[in-house]
C-alpha cells in the first residue's frame, strides 16, 4: 500500500532557489498557487554548483524501489549556474562544457528508464541564471562577469533543446525588462546577483507559462484539491467523505 503522502513540486538549485521562500519569492508564489493540491519542497543550497548538485540529488531523489513510499515529484525545477559561472578565484567555478554535462546528468537521472531514480511522472523545467549587475556586486572575493553569466544562460537553453526539456529563460526576460542594460538589471536584483520580489515574479510567471503550454496537466485549473471543499463534506458521515484524492482529474 502506498504511503498516504501528498505529491510535491521540488525546487533544486543554489541560493536563488533557497531564497525563493522569502516574501514575494517564487517558491512562496508556487506554494500559494498549488495550495491544497501539491506541496512545495525547496532544496536550494546557497553557494552550490552543478558538480555538487549531483551527489546531493542522489540523496534527495527517491530511487525507483523507494518511490512507492515517498512523495511523488510531479514538477521539478533545476536552477543552477550563478556559482558555476563565477570565474577564479571563485572555487565554485565549473567550466561551461562540464556545466552542460552536469545539467544533462541531472535530467537523465529522472528521465532515463535505466536510471535508479527514473520517475516518468516527473515534469522538468530548467531555469537560466539571471543577469548579474557587476556595478551592484560588492564581493571581490567572489567575482561575477556579465558576459560569462550570459554564456551560461545560453548553455541552459542548449541543454534544454538537447534534452527536450522546457527552459524558463529569465536571463533574457530580465535583460529585456532592464532596457538591455546591465545597470538596468538593478530593478530585479538586491545585490547584483540575488533577486528581489520583482525578479522572482518573473521566475514564477515563466514557470506558470511553461506549465500552461507544455505541461497542461499541471495547470491548477485542471487539478482538484487533495481533500474536498468543506461544503461537500457529508455531514451525516464526514469520515467517509474525507478521503485523500488524486489531484489530477
């Protein structure tokens, strides 16, 4: 018998994901949108990059023989690159080709039938790193380069095309919204790297746009609540009507 656990949206990434629980963050917005339907699990780890993401995901993704007893991941967002793109002396730097290979590895962990973590029910969305504003960034020990981050954002789109996975191209959306000026990106960033609520709103809307276009079964309008609305409870026999349901109609 399967565990009586609610299905989930899982967010994996670095601090941009981890801070998604902040006020106006994309994790908070997703949790509000999917309330009573799916839980949101945030596995954003500040400072992490894709080399480290692989052993982490090997421990947080359920293996096939465990999936019967674990929450089913219905939607998975993969959002790395802000640290991978940091040049030396940033010790977290990951070369672009290896970054692409790592993203493909994470995707295939879930998509490949030969993977121990194969999960055909999981829908995946890649997210590009946002543009950086080096005029705002004040940590010389952890440098950022505008054009390098642009290149890593392009790499995410290359991986998405190669793996047939949709990409939330927030780099382009934010750069366009900033008047295609690096300094203009300040309207979306708190410190030149991390997002404010306006930046996170772009991420949230990009995810929802992909859901509606590519994964319509994940559209909340086509999902039912796990538990019935209060006005449908059988007052004569409430326990019988208060039974967990599948969210997909």
